[in-house]
C-alpha cells in the first residue's frame, strides 16, 4: 500500500533532493540557459509593464535562475529557499540577498515587493495556499506575480495514455520527464524514487495542475488579472531543432489559437497575476 505523504515528508524530501542534486542542477536543467532565458526575460519585462522595478522576491530560488533573469529589470534581488546547499550557488556578483526560509513564512516586510516570481517551484509544495498567501502579503498593491514551468495535468494525463510508441524519439523524450523521471533520477543521480516523487509532490503524486483550477486558487487568495498561459507544445524542443524556430513559433501560435481543445498538448503552465491596487 502506498503511504500517504504529509507536509513534513514533502518538505524534507525537497531539502534532501535539492541538497543532493545541487551541484548538478544547472547543467541538468535546460530551462536555465538558451532560448528559455530570453523567453522568461521577455515575460517579466511585460509583467512589469516594460518599466524598471524595485524589489524582486524569488520564491524557491534554487541556484538563482530568476535572480539572473531579473538582474537588469529590478534594483533589489531577494531569493527565498529553505535548502542552504543549493542557495549557496546563487552567483555572488548578483549581490542578491538570499533568505534560507520556508516560503510559507518569510521575514520580508509586508507590501514591499514590486514583483514576486516562482519558477519551476509551485509544484514542489505540499499545499499552494500558504505560499500564495505569503506572496500576497509581501507584494505591494499593484505588484506582479509570475510563476512558470509548472506541469499541466492535462498533458501529464495525455502522455500517460501514450506509452505505446517506443522508438519514437519525440515521445521518448517527453516521457523521460513525465512518466520516467523517478527512474531517471535514480539512474543518473542515485536519488531514491520516493524522494523524487515527494519532492515534486504536486506533479508526480497529484499529477499536475488543471489550468482553470490553478487560476481559481490564485483568485481565492486575492490576486486579480490572473492569466494562465499554456507553454511548450508536445515535442517543441524537437520541432525547434528539426524544423527551425520560425516553424515552431507558428505551430505554437496555431495550437494556442485552438485552446482549450489543445490544452493537453502543452506541457507547462505560466501564471501572470497582480495584487489589486
Ligand atoms: C526545482 S527548484 C527551482 C529552482 C529555481 N527556481 C529554478 O527555476 O531553477 C525548487 C526549489 O524550491 C525549494 N523549495 C521547495 N519547497 C520550499 C519551501 N516550502 N520553502 C522554501 N523553498 C522551497 C527547493 O529547495 C528548491 O531549491
């Protein structure tokens, strides 16, 4: 019988996973560099209304990906992460303040941040609500919230029903992160499957986020102008390398235009929201 996980299990698994994976984190995660960096930078620029901002608070900062993305957009950078071993890898030349704290209860002053980010982070939480409430508390009225690279439950469900196409490199590649990630982490980093599963609780145990339900959860804690964007269509990395960026951009635009019918073809969700003035 599978054991029911508690909040403490999920938090301890996160610290264990990221402590052991810290030194390999940047080289193993493609979102850190390449075209994704510019894509996220453009997102933040537009979330800020194309104006420079003051304080950024990045929740679940890890090695500081979002701090790097925002360094030319925000004058003050704060990262929050409860795993000291990964946060020590935030580059010193960013002059960021890194708080080794739980994102549910930070020491940050209320209504002090212009921007809150959470990249590849929300699905690591046992429960979203306390962290979303904390984000709402520290954001100034009118400030922006941005959360990216969280799993779309519809894609995860869809891919689980298509495990029959072995030998198809596109499906193989997608399956690697969707249905086989625990095995991959065990083989490549020696991390036990139950630790990986608990660390990515909302993704591996609960199966990802329903787009409409995610929007409602943000609205329920008081965010407004909530928009959930679908990102990374099925096989997009393959399409970009084989067909080129112009064709891949066209496919993305077309599939987005066919939403919600094509929701299951997008791997990740990106959230834009605002605290009311
Ligand atoms: C997948 S990493 C994401 C790192 C970074 N945002 C990025 O995009 O590369 C998730 C991070 O969240 C941290 N984390 C998980 N739950 C947390 C919590 N409740 N409070 C603070 N940090 C947490 C982990 O320690 C880990 O460094």
